[in-house]
C-alpha cells in the first residue's frame, strides 16, 4: 500500500523544523518526518479499518483522510523537535485532537469518506467484516474453571523446570 503523504507535504506545513536549511539537516529532519508519516497513516488506517477496506479499492485516497493524516503527522513531527509544557504550548495539539475526534466520527459512521469526485467510499459489508470463529467455541474456557485467586503452579512442574536449568 502506498503512502498517503510525502515529506514535502509535511515540511510545507511546518517549514520551521530545525536544520532543514542544510543537506545533512534536511536528511535528518526528513527521516524523522518520514517515520511520523508512517505512524500517522497506520493510526488513521487502524481507526477506520473496521468500516472501510484498506487499501481503498478505488486506488484513490479520500481527501479528508489525507488531511487527517497530515494533521497527525505534523503534530508527531513537531513534538519530536519541540517540547510541550505550560510555557511552550504546541499549537498543533488542538489540530491533532480535532483529527482524532474526526477519525472517531468516521469510525462510528457519523461522517463518511468520499473521493474528490463526490462519490462516497463504500463500506465493508458484514461478510467482509465477519468474525473469525474457532472450532472450540463450545468448550469451556480454561480461565473460568475456578477462582483466579486459587490459581497456582504445580510444585512438581516447578521442580522439573528448575532441575532442567
């Protein structure tokens, strides 16, 4: 699956990241930004994967998802270079929180994803999102046989393990 964002996307949003004026500084900053792009995209995909097929079958990425990934990647990148405390508030924190809230709304089907032509991205069907079942579903769970406070290791087993060391 291809990336939604590029380093250039992020650097154009926050051009003031440290040491982007030298070749070595640009390479170091780009490496950090690239790591956060991957992290942001994974987070966004994880939030919506139960509702949408990832990667998108159309091959196009919904513009809203790109924007949300940018907001998250910018926050992660900015946070890597600058601290946040009462004296040094990160202006991108509010944008990050808004992006997370929007992803939650997408996940909860309060907001739909759509392409630039206005077509809505189709959701997964219940068959696409079926649970994996086990062939032992009718068996009693091992963990609810007795009270967890009564659980203990067999002393013979502990002696055997100790003897093989």
